């Protein structure tokens, strides 16, 4: 007796194995793009926010000095 589901599974497995490297490359390409965008945002986002705060008349240095004085218990 021939099991058609087993044959169908074999066909799907063969098709997947043929496409597997292509799919892997596509996923790696997309994730590396997202990683690059995330790195750029992580690196420059704080500075951009600081520029907007400075442009609006706020002071960045006073906030930073308060944080540093609270974190230093020797003072």
C-alpha cells in the first residue's frame, strides 16, 4: 500500500532543501540591514535629541551634572 502523505512530505522536503540556502541568505540580508539601522539609531539618537533640546533652549549639561553627582557617593 502506498502512503500519499509520505510521498507528499518527501516532495515538500526536497523543495525546501533546494530553497534553503536562498532563504537563509535572504533572511541574513534583512537582519543585517535591521542591525545596521539599529546601530545607527543607537549611536546617534541621543545626540540628535540633545541637539533638539539645545535648539529649544534647554540645557543638557545641568541635567548631566546632576546625574553624575547623584551617582558619585564619595562627594
